[in-house]
C-alpha cells in the first residue's frame, strides 16, 4: 500500500488542462477523500468507483484513501475522471503495475458494474494530452473514433474496467480481443476524405434533395444577396411579411457553402464534442453547421454558459457555419445584444468567479423579421393595421449597434403570380451557385495567403485600408454616404469587405465603383 499517480484532462471551454491524480492509501479510518476542487458529479464518483472496482473482481482497499487532483486551483467538473481515479487507487494498492500508467491519460465514466461509459469533450481533451507530451489516451470504446482524430496519440478503447486492468497487467499488447488499440501515425487526411460521404474529392457541400436554392422563386435580389454572403461570410438581415421566403432562403444558404477544411472541421468537432452533440459514429463534422434556436432561447443558450459545467451556446455551435435567428424581434433584447461582441471578436468569453471559458464563434449571422407585429401582407387589397409608432417600436427591438454589424439587409416584397411564373426561368440550383461561391472563396484565400484570415468578412478595418484598398476613385459613393451621415465608420468597413466579395464573384482584381455602390446598397437595404 502506498502512493500512485495517474493523469486525466480537465476542460475549461474547449481548452484542456492536464490533471495529475494522486492516490495515497494509509492506515486509518476507512474512507475515500477527494481533494482539489471537485464538483458535485466528481464527489459522487466515490460511490461509483468503489462499486465499479468491486464488481470488476478487484479488491477494495479497506483503509483510508486520499485522492488529490492537481493543480488544486483548477476546477474539475464532470464524471470523466472516474477511470483515472480508479486506476490510481488500484495502482496504489499494487493491484496493477504503476509503471503501466506512465505517459497515459485516462478519460471515462465508470458504471456501477465496471463498464466504461463515454463522456463529452474527448476530442479537445485528447488534443490537450498530445500537446502536453502524453503518448497514449484510454477512453470508452464509443469515444475511440473521436480520440483517433489526434494522430500523435496511441488510443486504447477500454470497454470495461476489468478488461482494462487485465490489459495493463499483461504488459500492454497491441490487442487482447477486448481492449482495442489504435497506434499513432494515423492518416487524418485520408480519414477526413473518407468521412466525406463516399470519398468525394471536391470541396462542395452535398446538397440535400429536399432543400435547394432554386425553390425560392420571385426573389432574385434575395438569392443574389445570399450568394454574396455565403461567398464572403457576411451577415444577412431578411425583412418581409410572412410567406415570402425568408426562412426558406436562410435554410438553403448551407447548401451553397463549401465543406469545411480539415483544420476548421477539427475546431467545429471539438466544440460539438464538448456540447455532446456529435452524431454516433461520425466524430468529425465536415459540413458547415446550421443552428436555428427558437426565439424563446435564453442568453446562456445562445452565447454559452450554465450553472455547473460551462457549455457552448448556439453561437459557438454555429462556428464556421450559420446562426439563423428566425423572428429576430421576438428574441430577448439582452439575448440579441449579447451577440454584438462575438460578431466583432469571433469568440465568446464566459466569465465566472472561479474560471473563464472561451469558445470560438466565427459564424455567419442570418436574421429574419416581419415588418410589424400584425405582419399583414401589403397588397392593394389589404394593408397593415399597425400604426407607424407600433411598427417603429417592433423593429426597434433590434438595436442600432446590432444592425450596424449586419453587412447586407434585404427587404422581401409580396410576389404575384406573374412574377412567380417569370422568375422560374432564372432560378439556379444550389450546385451551380455553390461552384461560384467556392471559386470566390478560393480567390479570397489566395489573396489572403500568409494572413490569419480566410474570408473577406474576417479582414480587420485597418488592413482593409492599408493593404486591400479598392481601386482609385471607387470609394466616391461611400464617401458621399458618410458625408451625409447615412453610414458609420464601421459600416464603411463592412461595405468595403462586401465589395471585395463582389469582385471575387466577378473575377476582378480589385473592386471598382460599381462594386462599392452595390455593396453600399446592400448595407443600406436598398440594393439595385
């Protein structure tokens, strides 16, 4: 009986921190003490671990057991420390060789019968283990594919505590039938390609048959705006009465977006791993996410938070994808304004008394709203019953600073039968639009090579003026609008970013006056 050590990972947001688990067994009153800022779920691990060890055929030390989690100042939350604590106790009691735990990170929850259950956040935890210099990670069998996305690590898939202890005692063979081992040096690029649904080599997203951009008829300006925003990652506001296609357009924007690059796919997968939203058997998210929370969602549900474990919100779950707020004025004012900082910084910072968590949040915001509360269709035979003051109050729920951050504003008008019939000849399927979007993104990526930005919407204003200025004389329409007080300095930067996307779609080297003028119209909500 003595002292033994094991290792686990504590997650704060999507950042993992190595935790050393020390188990000390000594004479005294029989007890199991946990120290090192454990939360309620971790305190309850005492009963789970004792039952798991006994039901796995091992002997529980009938002595005083002290388990320390270091660093003590770092909060530890969740049940993912169960496997590490159990193995540290067994090593301290000399039931398993302590040397077998060297260089190994243990992540998993224990059932009362000794089964190792999966836990959320394995992908960022495994990445943190590799960054800290560990050689291997032991996880539940259901989490093995997720941990295997970190090619530097040897991944041990443990179905149960009994199988894992037998594997440790046997001198760690490659595989004993129960415990599966994935050796390091895996080809993640090949795995990424294989997950692309049949190994397609192109970067275009697979278009769901039920949703296609060609379904939206009678709104050519809105379709064009959606293409521009998809190509440059710009934010979009859709205003119009019910039934004109606002939600239809928003739901079809993901069909024209390219698939995620490998680095972006790992970032998105890590966020969804922490949130526990990864699909079974699909540990890597390769398509841009699309999140559409209900308008009753709370601020914590949108930007992240929680009373115990800090979870990512919809803004982070939409990282490298789209966040769609349908019926935007119905959201709480504080919920909408909480998005103002992430729209600028590209990350969400959730501060608590003991810890601060950061979540990436580079998303494309799409908002849809009716022009007033009654939402009557404005036609020759019917009109809105709201007073002008009521209409202003309804749209005033969207604050000026939030709308100032929206790049393109489109007003939908009611469509007549003749317009529906005539516009069908000009609609294009998502696959055609997606090719233009991909080509524009590749042009932007080539221009931004060597910088930390990939999309025009990500370029800071200072760099726009210094390195990516439009053609000489092209800013005349924008300068007149600024002189008239129609646009802010931040809005001017967004107009220039939009103009670069228009130039990329047109295959131009630099935006000219025509691109600046059209981009200004998009920002003002009056595109021509």
